C-alpha cells in the first residue's frame, strides 16, 4: 500500500477542538492567560525533550545547542510554546497546527524573537502521506484531543525517520485524573478554560503503548508529571496516574 493511500481518510482532527483553541490564539503567550497551565509545565516538558533527545542521539545536554543538526516536527504546536525553546536548543523546527490563527500567532511571535521556525497549517497525516521524515517528532498534550488515537499515533510514527525518536505527553484515564485534571484544574483552580478536556478521551499508558508499538516503534517508556501544591511546581515522577510523558524509537533498519 502506498504511503498516500495508507493515510488517506485517516483524519484525526476534531474541528470542535480546533475551533476552541482557535479562539484562544491571541492569548497563547500570556503566562497568566488561559494557557497558563502549559506555561507552568513547559520547563519540565523541555527538560524531558532535551534529555531524551540527548540520550538517544548521544548528545551532551549541557552543550549550548544540544539539538543542533536535528530536524524536529512539533505536532499540534499551537502558538509555538514548545517550538521556540526547541529551536533555541538548535533544532530545525517545523510546527504543525490545523488552526490558522494559532499559526499566525506562532509566526508573529517567532519573528519578534528572531527565530527561524517553519510553521504550517497542516496535519501530521499530510506530512506522513508526503513522506516527510524527521529525527525527532513531538506531540505534547495533543493525543487527548484527537478522535482516533491509533491513526494519529500511526501518522506520528510514520513521520519519524529511521533511527529517530517520538516524544508524547498526555493524560491518563483514571479517577484521579478526573478529579485533578478536570474538576481541579478547570473548575476549582481555573488553570484551564472549562471544557478543555473530555475524560473519556484520556489515554492510559497501556493504550498508548499499544498504539505506539502498532506504529512500528520500540522501547516505549513513560515518566509521570506531578504537581507539588506546597512548592507550586512540577516535577518528573514514576507516578503516571494523571499527566505523563512517553518516548519510543523508530528502528534504524538494515
């Protein structure tokens, strides 16, 4: 089966989700705005990305530009909260988002910061169908917003070059995640706009592992992200009951 046929009709974009984030485009970069939760976890996400990439590609994490020479695809990039710091670490970043307003905001902010990032209003399925391949593919806080997890992960996996790395972040489907990620974050603490998440669309680590392995990647592993209410800070943990990160590798082939 051709690559084009394999991903034809495999759309994993939920237009309702796109419309919701589209309305928030102008507020993405406000650390006290509706995306403040992402701003708070961004340093932790970036340390995970840097460390996993450096381990996999045998780089020095403390080097000035540890991702130099690596092509990076940021799937569901929004207005570039991850694309920009990855680019500052030396990665050649392409950011994808189906929201034209998000991409416009991302381009404007990158230009203001003098960053050369290629932003596109495309889906990862379109990239995969064209045969686009990247050393590092990132999809952070996207899996829980797509209608077909398996198809989405398959497209992300196809976009990883042989010998490359896939990094994901999402939310586990547990009673604790319902209490903390929805009731707590959206209704009590108001870190996120109400309705940002649908608990039934959360993905367990086992479900994500199955999708990743079905996409042809190996070495699946996870790390939890937990919030300390006393220090009001996030840290990596073995606890994956709520937020968690995942990594897997594309075999280099013969």
